[in-house]
């Protein structure tokens, strides 16, 4: 069974930084694209950033230049470095990944980690 576990969320003042970590574990053959999404209270879940297995990245306009996504293939882990945080970045952050497990390709989500940015 495959699972994604996020960590690194917390309370930070505006202008501060946080680093989120998402580790995949279980019966993993390989991992394709991985990403981070966020959901603010009362809003839909939105894309933050994605990273392909090739290393190609994609960011939402709202975080470009402030957030950096990266991954460590050997650790089955994806990171999100968040700098210059703003109150509007407050949300539950979820990671996702497309994982080949036992010859099946499936899409997995983590349970989320809360990021709160105070003004």
C-alpha cells in the first residue's frame, strides 16, 4: 500500500519561510509527476507547483519567484520551499504523486499540512 505523508507546516509571520516535505512510502516501482496543491477555507483546491520525473517544473502565477519545488528520487520525496510568505498563502497544503505500484499507475494524495501566515 502506498501513502504520501506531508510535514513542515506551521505558523509563520508574513515575509517568513517554510519548507514542506512529502514522502512517499510503500510498494513503489517508480514515481512520475509530483506536486503541491493548496486549499484555503471555503475555496477550491488549487495547483501550487508540479515537478516531472525529468525535473521540469510548473508554478502557479501566485507563487512564481517565491516558492521552489524540488524532489529527491532516491528518497521518493518532494519538497516545497516557500519564501516571502503572504497571509494569502494560508491554506492546507497537499502533495500528490503519480505512482507505479505493483504494475499499476495510480494517483495518490497526502492528507495535508496546514500553513498559516500571520500579518
